[in-house]
C-alpha cells in the first residue's frame, strides 16, 4: 500500500499579511499600498488600484461600464477627471447616468435628503427621491426639453448611433457649460460613449416628447454601435474592463468582446478586469476570477487574466481610487500609447499605435 504524501504547509504559508500602521503623513496612494498587505475588501481595493496602473503601463484600451445614480451621489467630477486625463478610453454608460450628468452640466443640482422627509410630501412638492438624494421634477423636465430641442436641430434624414449622438450632445453642452461633466469631458478628450439602454432614460423621454409634438423624426441606429465596438475590440492590442455596477452596460461590453467575429477577428478576451459592485459574493485574491466565471466560460477574459472584485459601493471606492491615481499615474502616462478616435459624421476611425 502506497502512502500518499501530505503536502507541506510551508508550500502555502508564504506571504504573511501586513497589519496597517497609522501614518498621518501618508497619501491616499500610500494607504492603498499598505492595504495590499491586508485581506478581504481592503486588499481588493488596493489590487484594483494596482491593476488600473498595470493597464496604463501596458498600453491597454481601457473600457469603463457604469450604471446607477453615480452622478446624483457626487461622482461627476471624479468621472470627468479620469476621462480628461485619459485614464479611460471607451465608456459604456446607462442613459440615466448620462441624463443626470446633463442635468448637472446645465447648472442644476441634486440634493441630500433627510429620513424625516416622507415620500408623500416630496411627491406633493414635485421632488423625486433616489435613496437619500433628491431632484426637482421641474428641473428634470427642463433638461428633457433641452434634449428635445437639441434633437430638433440636427439632420433628421438618417438614424444615429448612440455613440455619434452623445458626441454631438457633448459638443453642444460644451458651448454653454461652466464646468465639465462626463459628456463634455468625453467630447473634449475624444472618448467615445456608448449607451445600449438609452431608451430607459429621460434622454429618450425628451426626444419622444419632441416627436409627439411633431417637431422631429429622430431615430437611433443601435446596430452601428455594435459595429463600432467590434472595431474597437478588434484593433485593440490589449483590453481591460472596469465595471461600476452591473446591468445592461456590463452585458453590452462583455458581449462586444465576442462581436469581433463580425470583422473577422477572433476574440481575445480582456487581459485585465476590475468590478466594483455589491452584487456578488466576496471573492478570493488577485487573479482569482471566481466572480468572473461567466466571462471565462464564454471567452470574455483571457486565461490567467488579472482581476479584482471590490465588494463595495462605488461611491466609496471611486473617490479613493481616483485620488490615488492622481498621485501615482503620471509616470505610467508618460509612455502610454493610447488609442486615438476620430469622429467624422457617422464614422468612427480607430487608430491604435
């Protein structure tokens, strides 16, 4: 009888955790560096920062998918910062996020609520509540009318991809905005925005109301968005995905990784992936793709992809991550060869150095 050898514990017990020590002079990036030696969510947040830097240093086409009420919750300037500084290259955003961004870029605000405010009294005052945030229904209707008015001015003889429409919308906003948001920053930085569920937003309500009044016959060409994204994936040397929440934006971006077959290019899968969400169970450590199992199964991640799942509200993780990037990313950006996008009417030209 052959005795099976017991594996040595020393094979596994190689990297001890490092307790975080208080240092009043450390930067946010320095704190995250310390957190790389911890566990659970702290380690994952630190890993997400490190992976983002790895993507910048690896000439990766970095794609961000985001949904939810991030703008009302105060994330507009942070998102505008990463766009303007080209820490991201492609955006896939929900229609509600873009409408909220437009609302604030027009000079309006979202407000904090108080638990003592009842839904009945807010409704009577024509105020919408999003968790602990408030918005004026009247101001939202004004923003919807602004979108409808903008749509009335553009050529109605052909349909528009959401990517083209949002680029034009950003250009129009940039002429009157006193402070940049997502749409204006993306327009100025020439970063394409895709919105796969634009119908599920007040952007579409504004366009629909204008059509009802027989002022336009505007239409979207969502299939062109598929072709544009397939082209971006096919030309990218390396891709990385950052998911802020889930839903349609995440599904669209993951599906487009496989759509490169349209342009006769085999899918390669993302080399890097970060997800910041509270939707999935707590995972293991870096490069553990347990929360990305479906993406591995369908080839949306490369084998051995570097991943981090941050089980955290994005409004907590983003301020920390973006502040840290502002302190650490400069040296990675100096030699970065990022993709360049040229917008010529309905055509998107993609150049990857």
